[in-house]
C-alpha cells in the first residue's frame, strides 16, 4: 500500500489524540464510514465516558484478545482522546465482514500480521512515540487529501512511504533509529 509518514516536529505539542485531527481532518467523514480494528486500545484505560457497548462490535474470540473492533463513527468521536505511545489501527468496509476479519486477525501469527493488514485494510495507520503518524491507503486520493492538508503546517513534515518498506520512510525522515527500536533490531 502507498502511504505517507507524517513527522511531528514539536514533541511538546501533545498526545497522539491532539495530533490526530491536525493530520487527518480531511478524512474525518471517510473514517466514520469504516469499522476499525485496533490490535490494542489507544489508551491505558478508556475515558470514563467511553461506552464500549456502543462503540465496539463483537466478533468470535473478542474476550480472548486485546484486539478491538470499533463501529463506524467511533474514531470520529474518540480520536482526540488517544494517548498511548504506540497506536495501530486499520479500517475495513462494513461489507467486508469486519467481525470475521477481526477474528481471523486475532488468530494470525505475529510475524504475519502486517501482511494480513495489507491484504485486508482500506486504510492502515500507525502512531509512534510523539515522532510520527503513518497512513497507508488503497485509495491514493485519500493520501493526496492528507498531503495537501498538512503541507503548510510548519510542525509536520511529509514523506512518501510504502507499507512494504516502512523503514525507508523513517530513514528519510531522520528517525531510522526509532524504526529499528520499534522492530527490536540493532543497526
């Protein structure tokens, strides 16, 4: 999948939730049409007003894993509250049987998870430790919207990326060491 790495230049600017709409506001209506699969929740504990019964959908094996399946509209309501140092989420259309995909994903070996996401996601996003957001999309027009939106923001630098070689974008952005640390590899 083609994508963008959005390097966040001001680490004091706030949590991932603060950056989310700063980076992705033009995609808000598109985001709200999707189900979202999150390998882990985007916060240590959900905000007191988060209603899991309203926002999350069931899937086979839901109680046996940290994987969440969020209903359409939930990202728009809760992205500003994201506060983990690493966040991953990916979008699937309602017609693509999100419950089946969440269940299948939960049974995927760790080393195969990225390939599973690439095969099934319409949009794939990653946040890493106050340094960057990544966004990959099947539709290149979504990436153009993001690029055009952040182009004039002095706190964000945009780098082309590909889901098959994410490390190259990190290197081009000057944060290759972060990529290696995330992957547990020594340079």
